[in-house]
C-alpha cells in the first residue's frame, strides 16, 4: 500500500435519525480536522441570533469525540436543552490511487468501504419525547447545579490539601498493627513469647 495515496473520502448520505425535525434544521457536520471554536461560533449564532429551536451535531469515526465535546459546550453555554443521542454505523468510501503504476498498465485505483461508528445528537430548546431511546433531560442550571459545583470545588481543594498530610500516620499505624499481629500469632500457642515481649515492652 505504500505506493497508494488516498485521493478522496466520501460518506454515504443518510437521513437524520430523528422524527419530526423541521426541514430547515441546522446540521453541524463535525469533521476530524474541524476547529471547535469555529463550529461553536456558528452554532451559537444559529441558536441565539437566528432563534433556531433545534440543532443537530453529527460526526463519524475519529470526529465522534469532537462532536460530543461541541454538544457539552453548547449545553453549558445555553442551558435548558433537551438532548437525544443516536449512535449507528456509517459507510465511508475511500478512493486510493496508485502513485507508481506499472508501465503500460492501467492506473490502478482502489475503493475501500469502511464501516465507522457515527453519532448524531439533537439539541432542542423545546421539550422532546422523553420515551425515545437516547433521550436526556436538560441539566439543572440554577440552584442545585451551582451548589453542586461549589461543593465539588470545595471538597476537591480541601481533599487535595488534606490528602498529603493526614494519610501517612493512619497508614503507619495500620502497618504496625499488622506487624504485631503477625509476630504475636505464631507465638501465642507457646504463651511465653507474648508475655516476654509484653514485659519487655513495659520496661
């Protein structure tokens, strides 16, 4: 394959897997090389300036994680969004061209069909059917949400400070107890070993 170069990749066009979408719904097709900032600027403009009620993010293969990142940013910025996630497989067609064809032979092209995981996420300001698979209700934004984050930050900062110092002493105590148990257990049937040790310990 070292003589072959990928000339083109195309993905099969498939309808969005959500019922009752408005025909003009914006679909953000996230590619592996897409810049998240550019995607988010465009998506936020659609939702905030143009007043779109719904938006779809889709990506396949290596772009799946980037698609999920965009959705999480969107949910944090806008709040109150209903979400439906659909995961399926998509067929990619890759065309590879032979860079070093045999003299007099035809230029050989290879077409490779690849099945790759694909994700489609619908975000909606309007309520969606909570019974459909992949539905997630909006995350609480005020009150509960802020308390949780504050509490989380407090505990994490205090626990990281606290973890460094208080932990070693109890750990050492445990070790010494274990050692005592290990030392005393074999001696206990004889009896004398433990009494000698206890006497030594008192002196």
